C-alpha cells in the first residue's frame, strides 16, 4: 500500500469554484479574494485579515512596515521552517535564535527573556504543528516594565507602539485556539500559510490578521497593507476596471504580494468546510495514531490539547525516545521502503549552511537538536483512510522495533 505524506484535497467543489473564477474573466485579486477574506475573518473572529501570496510575504511585509533594519534583532525559534528566519535576513536585521521546549516544540519563553536586548524589535513565535505558542507568558515578558524600558523606538510606528512586537508565525495553526480565542485574534499580528501541504490550502497563499492594540486602527492597517501588497497603488486592477478610471497614484514603493481570485476560490470552498469537516478529520487522524502508539514506551506522543490550547492538528510530530539521529534516519528509510511517506519537521535552522557560515551553532540549541534528531512526522491529509492509518502504524511499529 502506498501512503503519501500530505496531498491536497482537490474535489469537484474546488474544481467548480476555480472554474467559476476562470470563466468569470477575472483571475487576479478581485471579488473572490475579498469573499475569502470575509469568510476567513468570520472564522477566526477577526475581520481585519488580508489575503496575500504566501506566509513568507506576509511576515516580510509586517517586518518592513514595522521598520525593521540593520542593527535590529528579532527573536526566532531555532526549530522552525527557514522562512521564519529568512524574512528577518531580508530586512538586514539580525536573527537571534532561541531554543524551544521539549514538551510541545514551541519557543521557550524562559529563554526568550534572556535574549532580549535594547536592539530587540520583534519576537516571532511559531505555533509548531498547529499547537499554539505560550502567548500569555510571551506577553507577560514584553509588557514587563523593565523590558519595555529597554525598547528603543526608531520610527513613528515603533514610538506609538512602545514595546516589542509579537508577530505570530501561525503558518500551521489556522483553527487552533488559545484561551478560547481562535489563532489570528491572539498575537499583535498573526500570519497564516495556505501552502499546498497545509490543512487549508490555496496552492500557495497566506493571510495577515491584525490585532494591534490602541492607538492602532486595525481596519486602517488592513487598508494600508492592501495597498502595500500591491506596489503602493492607490487602486488595484479590479477597482480601476470597475469604476473605469485608469488613473492611479503610487504614494510609496510597495511590494507585490497580493492573492489572486483563482487561489482565493479554493480558499472559499475550504474555509466553509474547515471547522466541521477538515478539522474533524485531522483530529480523528491524531486520535487514531495516539490510540495505538500510547502503548509503546518508545513513542513520545505530540501534545494537541491542554486546558488553554487546542491544536489545528496539522503535524503529527512523533518522537522516538532514546535514539540518535542516525537511528531515526534508518527508521525513516525502513518506513519509506514499505511505501509510506514520512517527514521530519524541522531541520533546525542553525544546521543550514547559510546560518552556520554566519556563526550560528546548533550546539547552542540542545532541545531543538534533540527534538529534531528523534522526530518523525506521520502522514496527515484529508483523504487518508483508516486502513491507510493502520498501515502507517503497522509499518512504523515494525520499523522502530526492528531498529531498537
Ligand atoms: C513554520 C512556517 N513558517 C512559514 C512558512 C512559510 O509559508 P509559505 O510557504 O506560505 O510562505 C512555513 C511553510 O511551510 C512554515 O512551515
């Protein structure tokens, strides 16, 4: 039996909606993008949400808007996808990696505290695998008077803000909850990804949710970023087309990171069935994996629910107790030889050539390395059958027990 890792769910509903976009004659940003944003906003309980071309673009737009530049520092977990750190590099600022926790893979607030300096402008927690970061603990740190006293504002936005920005990399966590709120309504700004492997995909895509405190106006921020994501044009193509006025202005040099109606049409279908269909299926997959694996001493199961948090059930990040990286790699080769696609999330960023050459050393992030060296992500996708799940488990159990 072949089991892929995370193929998208492309069914007749998606095809019909995309076909509708294609036949409408309007394929770039337009009414379907707007509708997708409205549905997304309603779902996360925050109407100020802008659809963009990717989470990477969304994160970078926010950092650029906040005025991040050379000499600034941004605290990023060592254990994440490279995008979280690369966007900081793009701004010329310094990435300050922080070690993660051994229970849920997320950034460790205790370590964050020690890394804050007067150069720290932003912290980017990642909701790893869909499980929310420790937002209360992170807010307690950045609201602390002593820490606020360290903050050096370099522009008007930073002066109005007066503290470190909590920019959530919520690429994995659409639908997750923290303290009863949906992710997107918790951090100052949250960025989602709708990349092909995510629970909700638009092929490529992302969204920025604004939840900034006063004196910021989140509806104004939405409007500003809409322009910012389209070259700073005073009108997008749809507005020009609609009111048949061709003249527009460029008030500042914006970026090109808008979502298109073709992609948004996939999102429109997916968001409508996300909570009561997609998420239920992902939760079911996690429960089936847990049900059998909890019997095995070697299996360290991922956390997906506590009294304050619930995951979006994006990655089933299993860890094997007491093994080395090479043994984990061997187990993966054995699993793959039986037709099951598994993955590793993530190779810690300090292990990549660029970051190593720039002075980062994985030895300084022992928990990130330990998590990585023992981690195997099991297949999670909407159309996986119970039979396939049991086959994944048979194969995994055989491969581990054959290797220990
Ligand atoms: C944690 C994390 N952050 C950011 C991204 C970037 O998302 P995108 O591909 O939409 O730019 C990803 C993508 O996989 C991710 O896993």
